[in-house]
C-alpha cells in the first residue's frame, strides 16, 4: 500500500530554471559536508538534478530508471508498485557514501525501492537522499529537500501544462 499524495487542487506549481538552479546550489552546499562518493539519480525527474549536483560536487553520477506513476497526467495518485531498472548500477565502482536524488518525494516508495537496490549493488554504508520537492502526504522525509508542496509540480524539463501555473519562489534554504 502506498501513501496518498496530497493534491489540494488550488494550483499547479511551476518550477522555473532560476528556481531550479538556486535549489541545486542549496542542495550541493547542504550535501557537501557529507562527502558523497557517488550520486544516483532517478530518471526521469532526478536526472538533471543528479547531473548538476555531480558537477558541483565533482563526483561521478549514474542514472537509474524507476516508475511509480501510472501516467503523466496531473494529480494522478501513485500506483503503489515501483518498477526499477537497476542495470546501470552493475558497472558502478563500489561507494561508501551515496547521494540518491529525485525531483519529488511523492509518497517515498520510489526512494525506498531504489535505496534497497543501491545497498545490494554498490555496497553503500550510508545513503542520503535529496529531492527538490516533498509532497505533504509523503510518509518519508528525505535527508534534504527544498519545497514542501501540496499540489502538482511542473518541472523545467517537462512540457508545461496547458493550465495556469503558479511559480515556485526562488529558494533561500533547504529543509532536512
């Protein structure tokens, strides 16, 4: 069973490039002290975050594909079933400290599923997680996140919705 994500239906948030760039900088600063040796990004949403953090922290990254939503439609609840293609982890050099990133922690199921695979494949001693947004209904709190949301979020790498959106504010701090 999966946690029900919260969608209040008051707005659709839109993350613009400037807000994303500021969030990357804040997450990089927060995670630098933990000295990750590898960043694992969950495709599709976490790919851009993983690549930018890897560059900022000067560590390698790898992308894995995980799917939890049944469609890309706005405000669709998660299926409760997470499918993961962990094949890219096979070629990764073992790392003691891993940073797992995604665009959003909707329920926490995807982060949990990928964490289990990282432990098995990479032998990590410590896995931290960082996301751009955490849904208010999630029963998991990542180690680091920027925005707490209770409505749908449209990210810079997605096709903007054909509905009115509200911009997410440029962040000034991370949450943990």
